[in-house]
C-alpha cells in the first residue's frame, strides 16, 4: 500500500495571517479551563492500566509454552501504549495544562516523567522553546531539517517530497532499518546529545546543568531532574538484584523502548510532512509556526490511550495550556476557522512514518519559506 498522493502543497501557497486572538476567540471559553481533579482521574486511569497489564504479565509463565512469546509481545506493545499515555499527562504538566496550580503541575510531572526516565525540568525547558519557535529554521529545537549542502547532496536532484508516493521502491530495507532505529533510539539520543536538534546545540545534553540548552538560573532545576532519574535507576537496579535483570528488562525495559517508539513517531509525524513548510526569521511568526503541524488519526483505541496528543496537535500548539480533554472540541472550531490552513492526514501511521522518513530528506539552502525535498526520481 502506497502513501496517499498529496496535491502540490507549494503551488500558490500563502502563509496564514491569523492572530492568536482570532483563533482564541473562535474556541469556547470553557475549553481553556483546567480541572485538577479531572486531570488526576486520567493519571489514575493510566496507572490502573499499567498495574493491570503488569499483573497479567506476572501470569504469563502459566500459559502453554507456545503462547508465552506472543503473550509477552502483546504485553510489551500494550504497556508501551499505556505508559505513553502517562508520558502525555506529564507533558501536559510541563505546559501547565494539568492544573492551574504550578506546584501540582511540577510535582506530578516530575514524578511521572522521572519514572519514565525523562528529565522533567530539562525537557520542559527545551520543549517550551520548541513551542515558542515551531518550524523556525534558526530557533526550533526538534526535528530541525538539514539543508541540502549540510547533507552533502549538491549536484543531486531536488525532488519535492510530495511528488513520490511509492513505499517500496529504492532500498526499502535500508530505510525500514533506519526509521526503526530512529523510532526506538531517537528519544534517548535526543536527550543525551540533542540528536535532530538545532545546529547551535548539537551534542548538547539534557542531563547537564551547564548545557547550552539552559540558562544559568535553571541550574538547580536540571539537577532536580537528574535526581529523579537517579532515583528511578536505583529502583530498577535494586529490582534487578531482587528479581533478575531479565525480569526488569521484560517488565520495564522493552515497554520503555515502546514508549520511545511512540514519542518519536508522534513527534516526527506531527512536524515532518511534504505539506508542512519551514520558515526563516523574516517570514516566521508564532501563529504560522504553531500551524505547521499535522493532526493524524491513529484509530479510536490509540487516540484514546494516547489522550489525543496526535489528532489534536494543532490545537495543542496554538493553545499549549489547554488540557487534552478539551482539545477535541477546540479542534472542531479551529478547523472551521483555519480552513485550508488546517492540516489533517488519516494515512496509516506506519505507512506515513516510512514514507515521510524516506521522502522528507532535506530543504534547500536558500529561500524564506521552504518545503522538504529528496533526491529520488518522481514516481510516474
């Protein structure tokens, strides 16, 4: 199955000129209300899911031998999805969308993210810069596209990413291996050395209080983030000693990799697409950047378990303090207001992941509004 053919998004493209007030006024006021108790209900829901799945996994050894391997795979996939839901809630805490109380946001977010080996304050700071500078080629913080010259592709074709739609053409196994590696290990590499980040911060670590990513006054918060990680690592180490390293790997390690997969897949597909432009400083503004994202339908089960982070992401970027349980309603109003500037794609996410990884390779070195290019020969 090939990825869905995209109508030329560059032809007659006019950047949006909405103001943030225009967009806010089109959304009902109650969508901006944060209900702490309701937010905690989602934490409880997800924690119960994690506990239930772990309980089920503890009985896998009672199954017939032939069913044990499939049962573990089912557990890993399911636990990864549910744990990603917890990650999304912690992400809301970082935005201040979980509660109107800053302390509640930070304590809850620090606990949840630390349990998932995420440096809460460190990532909150860099993620805030991503939201403030989305798709600004100079200042964005994640999945910043490389230029053609940076990739050493001078003299090769510059085919618009939308022109090719075949999934299984040139070197499919290579691209499949690369996108799999990105999805499983891209997240820790981003935290450790800012992989896919901007040029000014290449190699910068989210774990270092003196990193170029952070201001001097944020030093203590980065240390607190690291303490949270050390506590989690200590618990995992102790559990490995009490139970066994294999037990910890099966119950925690593999689901952790699955969380990595979902985080990278969701983030990559939100901002990497043939239809999504990138702006230089002279053409960028906050609203234009916020609208450089794609809402994607992963199906009812995944949309629900992931708290709609991927199918209401436009609303999230425009209003980052809006809780997820209001985002669906807000999206309906934004969609009407934005018209052609609202982007939605219901292509199977695995197909879209492969297709966009393969075809969204670089941008040109010059221009003020740039779209993805690749070196392939257009499909006929």
